[in-house]
């Protein structure tokens, strides 16, 4: 994965020195802080200084959902092992527990 500007380039390694870009994930309005695949590798989650998290389809690159609850930059998140929940933390000092359907649990 290469981070350039506000676009995330998802690539696969063909050989030790050759890469093929699968798709580009665009939509964040500021620098991307983290990108992680879900535990089942079906989705990708990203967070950004723009204050939002985005959920992507790992096969097509389609933006499945945007998460808006933080009032400042989101600079960290972690998937829970079930792949349906994640935690996010931001400069607003909030730690939020989410479901991938967009519901904030705490």
C-alpha cells in the first residue's frame, strides 16, 4: 500500500520487484493516518486528518461507508477480532466503539 496525497493506492506484489495497482481509494479530504484490512480481508478501513473513517470493499475499492463522529483528526483505529466492530481515537480525545454499519456503541 502506498500513501500519496489523499489517495490510497492498493497494490499487489507479482514478483519481488514487480507490482500491479489494483485500485485507488479516494475520498479523504486530508492526509490518511492509517489503513488496515479487516480480519477476514474483505474490507479495508482508513482514517484521516479530515476527521472521518472510511470503509472500503477490498475486492472492488468501492467506498461502502463513511463514519463521522469525531470533531477533529482521527489518527488511530483498531479492528476487533470479529471484523464487525472497531475502535477509533482522535485528537478530540474521544475513543469510540463502532459497528461497521455505522452505529456508535460507546
